[in-house]
C-alpha cells in the first residue's frame, strides 16, 4: 500500500509530525480530543486496530505487557486485562517512578475491566512498581505519530517512549526478545528516511492499523540502555528516577557524563514556560470536582503528579468506587461560600477535612459553564462523575442540583467547554438522555453554527429545568 502522506526530501521529524497532524485534522480522521497536534492522535478505528493485538502469537505467549496510557491504546489495555496478563503503564511523565501495575478488583467483570483500562481507571487502579521488582516485560505497546514499514518510529517529540525503553533496558526489564508494537491509522504509515533515526530512537516490530498487521523485521537495534550524553541536568531535575539510575550506573563504572542542553531547545523551553506555568497555576487554585486535567490536554498523567491534595482526592474517589465513601451530594463536591458573584468568578472553600487550612479560591475569569439537564431522579453524584471521567469531560467544578434534575459544569475556557460538549452528546444515564449545552449566561457572545452540532430538543422533559439566566445561575450555585 502506497503511503498517502508524502515526505519532502530533507524533511525533519517535526516536518513529518506536522504533516501527519495536519492531514488527520483536514480529513477528520480523529476522535476526541481534538485537535491532534502535539498528541498521539486518537484516530478513528483505534479500537479495531487494537483488536489485532490478541491475534499475535507473541501476545498470546506473553505474561507481562506494558501499554502506554494514551486514549487510542485503551482497547489494547482492555485486551491485556481480559487475557489476565500483568498490565504495566508508565508513571505520569516518569516523575515518580518508571511504571505502575494495573490491579483490577478481584473477580472483576468485563465492564469493570473496561473501566480499569480507561484513562481514569489507569489512575484509580494502579500500584507503583519499584526498581527492585525484577520485572521482565515480554511485549509493549507504544503510540506513534508516524511509523514506517521498516519499523522506524516517530513520536510526538518529547522523547518519553525512547527514554522509557532505555531506562527499562538499563534495569533489565526489556531486552532484544521484547516485542514492541505500535497502533496507528493507515495514513500514519509512511516512508521515513533511516538517516532521521538516532541511536536513542525506539523501533517497532509490529504495526497494527484498522486494516493491516505489518511485521516490520526492523534491522535497526533498539536502545540498549540510557544514553546519558543525550540528557542534561534539567532533564534529571524533571525526572528524579533518572538520578537514581545514574547513581547506580556510576557505581557500576559506566560513563554517565551528561550532555549540554541545546541552545535552541532551551530558548524554546523558556519561551513556552509562562504558558505552562499559567495553566498549572489554574488547577491548584480552583476547587475541582476531580483533580483532572483540562480536556485540552490528553496527557492525563499530569493531573496527580506531585499534588498532595490530588492524591487525597484520588483516595477518596477510590473509596467511593468501592462503596466505602459517603454517598452525599453536595458533600462530595465541596462547600460554596454564600456571597457575591461577579461574572464567571465564583468564590468557594474546598472541603479537604483534617487540620488543613481552608482558603477561599477564585475560578479563572475565562471559566465557561456547561448546563447539564434531564438528570433522572435518584441518580447519584458519583454516577455522574464516573460518566464524566469516562468521556474525559471532567470539569474544574461540578455544581449539583439533583432536585432540579440538573447540574452545572465549569471548564477552564470556552475551548475546553466545547470539547466537553462534544464528548457529552448522546450521554444517557439510567435510561434517560441528558441535555448538554452552554449555560444561558454563556450564550450571548457565541458565534452561530454551534446549534447544528448541539441542537436543542423541541420540547424538554417535564422533569427537566431549563438553564437559568446569568443571575439565577450564580445565585443557585452560591446557595448550594
């Protein structure tokens, strides 16, 4: 099959990435989250491509499988759990370790395994694996932006898959017998020049697409360990486990001399730093229903790394999922201060418990509120939160008004709200279809054309209360 995306002679890896991302967006080949730029694309047909994994003899004979946590590999995680194999996933950006093991509840049903394989399930049911665990990985599944039939792979540019493999090789978790599989759309398979591949680049043995299974017979060797001169002190600061591995290899007499950070990379890092700081600053300063990341960023692993409050919240969520937690409504979400509300700025006190000092928080001025109507009587807040997590539509804050059959979901900005609205279309709980639309207070300045994507029902159910105007919206939230 001839590649549909042609690579210009002399093109760089970033040129190839941009071509792939642009093509997938132009041809509408991806599911939520969009746009796919700077992501491992969640391409349409990802589930079908992952199904081919179960047919590989190397998978059937494997005992321990490592799968990346991205959305398009969710079905691969489910297939691994369903086959009762040990499933490992990378830790969030390698900050707290190398990988975690997914531990479903004992006797888990098929539906429970699907939940465990979801992005949120990866968080809720994972247990850290220490460096001394002597893990041996038989097969691993990685995401790719582009890949060639010769096994040359290009990721999204952050180098985590390559570094993960080098780190695993350094502790003996992988070797030349470990099979590497990638799952991509057919359009992502193209002719990648070999001269673009470096000694640190991870190659693949199998490519799974919605229509094909490609055995690459790649001739390039995989990384046999960490290439320290390709790392710098800044990388060691971001990934503490590298310090431990470096100390171990230094004791073993290996050369662990670090390289210098490229000037261009440093300039790019400093240029983008304010943006990243602004985004991260928003999360701990808001009362979030779940300490989840904005739907603008599919890298969900960022949401709990290094955040004590988030870990407390995750523990509470786990208890709730096991039936240990309290099933309150407003109590699950947090207390809201009665008082003034200006625009989209809402003051509230997080409910953390213990001796922790409670402080007033303000949501960012660009917060956009989504109205969720038609909530059936008897539905619990925890059930709604689970549905939101499964659709990756977790809000910054959820305001529950179950008696009025509605809820309000606050998102960090209009773009996040739009993505959540798209993800919530067709949501039904307990046999009732829910209505998701912008709260009336948000609709005044919106452009035309959105009504076609989120049409309003001709007649709302009697039990459903229409979204209030700006004044009542703010009032009901503060009088919760």
